C-alpha cells in the first residue's frame, strides 16, 4: 500500500504531540526490505526488520522458523511459494482483523506443514488456480477468510515488500520459492491481494529482468482483476502453465500502449477504469481434489489466537492430479471491477464504464 500509509504517517507527524516530543520521528529503515538479500532460509536473522525506533514500531514476528515454531499461534514471517501444494499467504495474527489494520504485522499461513508457520485450516480453501509463466508463478484462491483471521466481509488490501516507509507489508516478511529451479531462492518482488473471500498472490522470478514490473506494487487500489488478471473459479483446484500477463497498469488502446495512473485516495472512490485487463492464456491444466493434496492441516477449531492445538501429522500429499486438456482462456476478461482487495464485484466493466458507482471500490 502506498497512499494510505503515507497519509497516515504525515498525519501522525503533524498532529501528534507525542510524535514530536518523544516518539520516533524517522520512518525509514537503513536498508529497504526489498533490498535485503538472503541466500537461503538458513541465512535469515531472527528478525529481518532490525531497525529500532521507527514510526511503525518493531517487526511483529520473526524469521527463524522450524518445528518448534509451527503451530496455530506461530509468529513466523518467513513464507514459501513453491507449488500448488505448497504455498503460504499472509494473514493476521488475531481473529477478526481487517487487512488495513494489520497489513504490517501479518504472519505466514501455509498449505503444507514443515515451514514452522501457521497452517491454513483444512477446508478453508475452496478453489485454487496455480499458474507458472515464463516470468512468475501465481495463485488465485477462494477461501473462507475468517479461517485465517480476516474479518468476514472485509474487502482487504495489498501486501508487498515495499510500503510507504520501505519496510514492507508485513514488515520483515520474506518469501522463498523452489519454483524457479534449484533450491529455495528468495523472491524479491511479489504482491498479495486478499479480501472478499478471495486472494491472489504473484511471486516474480528473481532472475527475471522485469520482475519489478510484473509484480508492480503501486496499483494497490484496483485488486486482483487488474494486478493478476485471471479466469480462476471457485470449487476448481488446478495447476496450469500460462503466458505472461501485461504489466499491471499497462494496456493497449487503439494500438497505443498506455499506462494507467491510479488516482490518490484523497480524490475519493475509483469510479471508472479506462480499460479491461487482458487475461493471459493458460494451458496444460491439471485438476485435483483438495483433500488429496492439502493433507496434515488442522481443523478450523484449532485456529485460535492464543493457544490453538499444534497441527498434527505431516503426511505430504501425493499429488493425485489428473490431467485435463489445456483451457486456453479468452483474450478478454469479462471484466469485473475490483476493490482494493482481492474480491470482484461481479459487474461487467463494459456496463459500468463511465458510470459512477461509488461504494463498490471500498477502501
Ligand atoms: C528454531 O526456531 C527458534 C525460534 O526462532 C530458534 O530460537 C531456534 O534456535 C531454532 N532452532 C533451530 C534448531 O534452528
Ligand atoms: C506455539 O509455539 C510457540 C513457540 O514454540 C510456543 O511458545 C507456544 O506456546 C505454542 N503455542 C501452542 C498453542 O502450542
């Protein structure tokens, strides 16, 4: 997120007597989160965000995670994005939290035991589409977000390793992936939108020359449909290959390549969009049954903020995948307008172009 945090910081500095008298007034870390490099998870310090005395306080969790830190109250902020069977998304520490209030403190919630993190409760995921393209891997998922502590009905927001103060959201959150060959590599550029019982997450190949473009972090108000255009469906679990998308915010109109400028939040709700994002083609999809792949997960009841039972069992799912003919998705999205979280409002963009519908773009 960019806009809201910088406004909040400015307001804090201007209005709070404490901010001037005794509290820290510096917001920037010595090294921005996105510039920190770790060869492997074993090379991580206990806390990646080690600067003290900064405006947003200290890192909520930690980065050395192992079997002793793996339970449903884990504060592990080292995340993995390996495959459709084995990935993590960010979620709040405490039940019934909104994304806007907790984006800086989110912890890893994973689909598979073994990373020292919390686990996404069994059955919480109701659909997943995993896609690997030449430059990135992405997941679009449907879920009962309350099971990863996001307040029901919250339309959410964006997490990425930047943020107004360059400490990232969550602060100190790092991601590794084996999806780009070899051992787990640190993912430098990524973005994650969650809200409205949906999420999307893209991890860009750290060796890719355009990682910062594909995983752009400035379009925090236009959600999954514009940042990760997709044709994922609830109740379908599948893993596919796909083409690269256009860079978020970049589109072609009358043969001209254009770049969208997201208006400042102070200008009010985003009521119109000048384009419909193009959903890239996907192919070689394999579908599977979730219960065969997501094994060893705790039940929802085990997820509490202060003392859920530790997850038992760490049987790794044998894929159980069945092959299906590739589904090339059409050139145009049946556009849906997005809030700043992941959810879509399900109204065709064509019909809303030029029409003000304030309130759909909840902030
Ligand atoms: C496991 O993680 C904890 C918490 O970060 C850490 O204190 C401990 O040293 C780790 N254990 C091993 C064997 O790495
Ligand atoms: C979870 O793990 C932490 C770190 O080992 C421990 O302090 C805490 O008591 C555990 N909580 C539960 C509910 O097992």
